[in-house]
C-alpha cells in the first residue's frame, strides 16, 4: 500500500525518539536523569486543581469551536496586563501550542511554498511544515554570534518568490536566544516590506534572564495584519498535560480560515479549558518566583557543562534550554550508548541529539539540546555523569 509522501518525508522527534531505549534502560534498574524534554518539575498552580475538583456539570458537553467564553476572556485579560489589546474575537483556543502551529501553517502555506525559520529550530516545526507540502528555509546562526538572526542583510538573501512566512520562537527553543527591541523591529520591517506572515511562537515569554523587559511582537502595531501569535499554558504555568494553547491574530481573514479547521476538529477538551481559565487568573508574582528558579538552574547547568573538557556552551538569555557541543563524533550514537551500555552508580543521562534541530544536512551532529527543568542538585549530578560517560565513550 502507498503512504503519503508528506508523512514519509517527516521524521521522528529527536526529543522523544529514544523512548523505547529509555524504557528498556529503566527495566534494567538504571535511573535516568532527564535533560531531553522540556517538562518542568515546577509545581502547577493550585488554581488548576481547584477548577478540576469544582467541575460538577451533569453532562460533559462539546465546547464552542473557538473556545469557551470564560477562557477567551481570561486570555484577553492576560494580554491586557502586558499591554496588548486583544479581544476574544482575536483568539482561538487550540489543543496545545502545537495545534495552533498546525492550524496557522495550514492557513498560510501551500505545496512548494517556503517558510523562513532560524536554525537550530524546534524539530516539530519540520513535521508541521512537511504536512502542508511547503519547506523550511533555514536562517543560519552560530553559537559564537549568540544565535542572532535578526539581520536584514541575512534575511534578504533568503527571500524568493515562494517565500510566504517567517516562523520564530522568542525566547528561543532550543537556543535560549532573546530578541532585543531593535531586533524585533528589524523582523517587523522585513515581514511588512515583503508582505509575509510572521508566526511568532511566544510560549516562553515570561522567562527572560537579561535586562530585556517582557515583550511581544503584538506590541508592533504596523504588523497587526501580518502577525500570528502562538501561545500555550504548558510552559508558562507548568501545565504541559492540560494541552491548552491559543492562536491569536487581528487578521480577520486569517482567523476566518482558521475557524474552518477548528470547526472540523469540533472543539478543545471542555474541562481542560475551564482549568486553563483558572490558570490565567494566577497572580503575576508566580512568574517572578518561577523565573528566578529557572535562572538559578540555568547557571548551574551552564557551569556544569563548561567544566567538562571539550564541551562548548553559550549562556542562554531565556526559555529553559541550552545547546552544547560535545567532544564526541555523533551525539545520536552517544545517546543510544548511554542508554544501552553505560551507567555511573546506576544512573545515566538523556538529552536531545542536536542534528534533529537542523534542517541543514550534517549540521548539529556533535551537538545536544538540554532542558534545565529539573532540580539544581540533579543538574549537577547530570554533568558529573556526562563527564564520566564522555571519557569512557572516547576511550573505547
């Protein structure tokens, strides 16, 4: 039987593809220190659990396709608190930020179209793009330059008649790079001049560790019709399992097309939406406390990786990810070896191999992405285990 060429072109997530090896490793009694997935161990606010406990409807009904009114209102209120004027009509609730991405791409991309994306990139972008029939055109960056890409000359070189949109994450996943106000304006001018859509993935907006203030592309009024904001409760409120995201835009035609997909998929889970509405009412002091913990974890992991001979790493400015170059020939093979053949006092480490974060063939083969979403003590131990593993692997 024949399968879709679009699905055959798509690969497995480098973040999750080692799950079978993880299961086998754990069955042998080995404990795994997880640096691979951005699943925070920060406690989810009690407001979510209280909302779940208080649900008492006689019938669990469909929700409206755009989202339940109380959630749309609380998301709009959240944006007002950060200085952005979005009404409920500008917001569609989605099943996580992933569905928001998928819907947006299916609205703006056709077979053969091109999407500009800074590289290294979030790997799942590639699957969503492949399924539209379009292709990613990488915007190259380097760790030595701090993964900067908002340079007009660099962007102009990549534009073709098939360029339809630009997609970025700010703060960045996997690099942790944060765009300055000047860089955001460069990108805004670029998409406006070329009449492109800008898909701005801002799910890590609160987690910035520099003097840059909390900011959004939504504050740049001249790109209201170009901009599609992608958001989620997953990272902001440490509620990944709630699977509540949002697609946000003032472009009425875009939102009308998006609604066709939303009605076809009926609705997002009703109870999860009610719980998410409670999260959006959490006081902003919550973010300040969480951000300081992530900052401390970032510093711990950065110093730990830097202490390993041959490892190169740059200090991230935001989110909770860190790219690093290891002194091994292939981090994909090294990860499999870590799970199948190595342990230090009954412990080993998982990370996400770097090649999967690149569209450019051969790039990132000796890089890894780590997530500093576990305790500082575990991060210290992870670096100890990784140091011993690298020495043992290279001495084979």
